[in-house]
C-alpha cells in the first residue's frame, strides 16, 4: 500500500498536465508533471518544506505555497513558468497575533500576471495579491467570515468570489467588487432553501469562471436527499440562476464548456450531464471507475481525466468509458 494518495489531476492538454500527490502522514503535497498523457510523471516539487497548496494555471505555469522552516508566521510562494524546471520564490511574513496560527491557504491566478492568495488563520482571513507573476505579494485586506474557505476566484482585478464550508446556504458565497478590500454575501434568491427546508449543511465549492460565466457548485446534505446544484451568473454576480439538482454524496465535476457540465457521483458511479439553457441533469454514463472519484477534469468534450485516492483514469469518448492509467511516478532522488 502506498504512503500517499492522489489529491488532484489537472491536464492542460491531452498530453501535458499536473498531478498533486499528498503524503498520508504529513499531509504535505508533492507536485508532478507529465508530457506523455499521464504515462510518466516527474516530480517537480520546488522545496523539501511542507507544501500546503498548489495551483496549476497553464501547461507551463504552476504555483505552490510552502511553510518557511522555523518561521510559523511566514509562507513561501513558489512559481514556475517552464514546467517545474525552475522556480521563483517570494516570502510573505504575516502579522500574526501571539495565539494566531495558519490553518489553510488558497491560491489562484486569473491571468498570467495577476494572482490572489487567501490565508485563513485561527483568528481571521488575510488576502494578498500579486501583479508580477508571484514575484512580489502585497496585503489587500484582513476580514472576518465564518467557515472554512473552500475556494477563491477572481474574474478580473476588481470582482472576486469566495466560498466557505460550514455555513447556511446564504452565507456560503461571498463577493467583492473593490479589489478584495471588502466582502459581502452574494445576493441570490435562495430557491434551494425552499426546496430543501430540512437542510443541515451546505458546502460551496470553488467558483468556476468559464467562458465569461461564473458557476458556484453547492452540495446539500440533508436527512433524505443529498444533492449538487449550481448557482451561475452571466453578469459578474449581479443576478443568479440555479440549475436543477442531481443526486450527489460526493464525487467530482468538470465543465468542458460553459454550455455543458459533467458530474460524477462518487457513491453510485453515475456520470450526469447538464446542458444549457436548462441544465437538466441526465445520466450520461455508468461506470465502476467513477466510484470514489474525487477529481474530474476534461480538456475538451471528449478527453478527460480523473482520480480516486489510489488510481488515475482517462476517457477518450466524453466519459462513456474509462480506463485506468498505467504509469510511473519519478520521485526526487
């Protein structure tokens, strides 16, 4: 049995992409790169210090955040523009209080140069931004929002969306229109609250910006029905619409285009397809490989990749059939 699990796979073409592997004991991430369609993976982790999070942007560009050894109030942000052969680094020293400690870090880039970093501590959340590909980072704000951060997405320099876990539905999605200086609950008519009056938990996942539209996945857990649906907006969060829900106890989802969403139900092995304008979910495929799948990524409408904790899978027919990838992990010596 391996002492690691597969955390996520992010392919940027049918041949090139990134893989995050998490050590079971330390929870630290290792980053791998492939140029062979997943047949061989070479480790490109930039440091031996524990990696807290990583973000794959393009086929050549990725970022990672690590702890700074012997400095609990400092982080190092790493960036590569050449598939992990070389890494730049920048140190962020946080103004933490005596009892304040780092709990989680989320990083994202919305273009080649502009990125955001949300650092959640035991006391509050801190937002930093870069405009030079991660070479320097400047603090934008510190703010109080209840719940564990699950995702951060800026669609431009001013407008961004933050999702959290552990709140009621109407307090799971926050929006900023002023660069991240202030955050407010996103305004949408909570149709889901009417459909699921006995809901005990709502988890909002990382907002997805696809072809000019923002999609926010919500998982609802209740005493009878567990389901997944999206709120989506075509005007930067001014108005929202809700998609029909599909059964969901955990799994993964991917948008090949803004007009099509594929949702893998990790408990049943069903693959649902939702298409605009109604986004009504229908079972597109049923496959044992989809059971326990927690990451799904399509590079186009035909070619997709996914992973469970123990295996990597690929499809070439839009998700109807899946095959297990046979591959090698080439770790640092």
